[in-house]
């Protein structure tokens, strides 16, 4: 999370709505360990990473929906998941994320 702080501070000063996605668990091989985080603002700007790039695009879509609805959600991407494979999660495992709006 520390690598996100400067951007989060800037977005807060700009009054941007933000969602935070965190890796909360992995099954098998995962690109990032639990605790890895990514922030997305209402404009679709991104800082951090939850998958080293392989599912970030899908996570941005989920995060923008969280910003829009205000609803927290758990999402998972895994090798056997057709959507995850389509967006590039080929490491053989599953990552589980928790995405929530940031309450300034």
C-alpha cells in the first residue's frame, strides 16, 4: 500500500472517487501475494498492481463498478475461469480480491 500513498493523496486533494483492490488470498500459484494492492480512480487512472498486469484490465472494470455503486465485492480470477484466461491469468492459480470504495 505504501507505493499508492502519493497518488492517493493527490487524488484526495482533487476530490476523486477511488476504489481499492487487494489480494486477500491465492490458490496455487499467483502473480502477487496477499496484501498486494491497486487503486483506481473515477477516471480509470491506476496505481499499484494485484496481478503483475495479467488481469489488471478486468480489475479496473470491477473497481469502476464499485465506485459507481458503492458496493464492496469479492472477485476471483483463476486459470480455469474462461474470463480470467481471456485476460491473461496463465500462472495456473487463482487470485481472490476484495474491492471497496475508499472512504476519505
